[in-house]
């Protein structure tokens, strides 16, 4: 809450004992009366809402997406042409924005609930995973001509590209399909207990870490065999949707929605290192290894920035955005952070372009 540098809550036999550092005790008590529940944090969750560092993101531009209605899903980027591709799921389109001119330059129509989107710049290919019919559609760049669709039957979603093996990993229904983008054919499959949300590939550990919220777990697959080798049940929080990875320190960052928590997990053991509160409806997480920063975009209308210490997560920024602006993309080399804001309360949908300070 503005004006408070740090606040913590301890609940002992139902009695609230708060210590407010560098803030107004009167303002704090008044906030509990006017906004009950807004400051619901637990010392057991290691919450440290200090916000003492400068804001890491500054809004540079908003590119209007004039015809987009409803939910927006994932974003991809072409580092050669500097184009961002936004999967407008409810609009059945992919919107293409030039980050240099800050203009909408193209719209791909006729899709069926596009969710995942991936660009392979050197192969001049754009891949769109459709949730409605499960089609994973390949387009040629820069003409946007359709090359082929790989039928994944149902709920095609998140996409990852492994440059070293030149393979695409596409989450769908109850598995992850492995597709060769050269032959445009599915070459393998990893069966799962339920639908996968975000997943991350670790070449260092030869593993894939997969959020499977409907099974209340993280499943771990061996990259070489495409077999599940571990299932880590959620304990501290559930509905685990977004995920980021820190291969250098063997850590996963997992966003949970019930309750709203960010978990830092040891990627070798599956055990929590630190668990803190975050904004509600987290949908994307990105890790900035050089600065040890974790960015969380949440549908409740905030971007949270955390500093990842060795044993603790500390929230340093709490940046207001827009309702349901859940989808984001970190462009670390360009010092940009993209946020897709859907149409809301008479305001048109837009791609928000932040500069990283």
C-alpha cells in the first residue's frame, strides 16, 4: 500500500499483531477498516513487501489493437524483424506489432482460439497453437502464408523451441507433442496426467519441468527418453500456471493462484526454497538472471518484481497495470518488457511496451 515501506502480519490465536516500519500506524489501521483482507500476508510465507527499490519498469508506449475483443494469450517475438506476435484468443486472431515503429502492421485471421505462439526467425516460421481444434499451424514469414497444420486434436497451448535440437514442444490436451519444424511432423509425445500449462526445458539437467495444475503437481520429464521421471505434488499453494527457470542456480519460479503465491523451488529436489505472496491471477513469469529479478504479470492488474536471493524472494516493485492484463514477454537483450492489455471498461486493447530500468 502506498506510504508503507514494510508491513507484516502475524496471526496468533486470531489476534493481529503488526509492526509497521517507516510508515504511518494510523494510516495502516485505517486501511484495515476500509479495505479488510487487502493486506493478508503471513510471516510463514516469508512475505517482505518492502518496495524499497526504484521501479524496474517504465511505460514507454501503448500500441492500440483496435479490433481485438476478449481474452489475450501468449506473445512471441522475432528478434530479426523486431515484430511481436500477440495471440488474441477470443478474437481468433494473431496481432503483429512492429516494436520499432510502434504500430500494428498485420493481423492473421481465421484461427481457432490461438493460445501458444512461437517464432523461429532463422527459419522464417511462425507457429500458432489453437485451443479450440488443437491445430498447430505453421506460417511462412514474412508473407504469413500457411505451410501446414499439425493436428494435436485438442487444446493446443504453450510452445517452447529447443534451438540445440531444433525441436518444438507443444502442450496440448493431456501431453506435450514434440514436432520437427523442418519436416513439419510430430516425432514424439510425452503423456501427462492432465493438461499442461507453462513448462520449461533445462538442457543442463536434461529435463522438462511441467506445470499440471489440474493434477495439482509439477511433472518432470527426461528429455532424452521423453518419459516422466518425477511428480512433485503442490503443498504450499495450488493452481500452478506460470513458470520460469534459473538453470545457473537450479531453481524454478512457479506462480500459483490458490492462494496467490510465488514459489522458488529447487529444481533437483522439487522442494520449496522460498514462498511469498504475489498478485492474484498470475499468468506469466520471467527471470532476469544478470540482475536476479523475477517478473510476474497478474490478471488482478499488477506486475510484481521480485529479487531472487539465494534463500529468499523479496518483492521490490508492485506496478499497477490494467484488469486482466496477464500475458507478458521479457525481451532481456532489448531491455523491454511487453504486456498485453485486453479491452476493458471502454478502453481498447493494447500492447504495452515497458523499458527496463
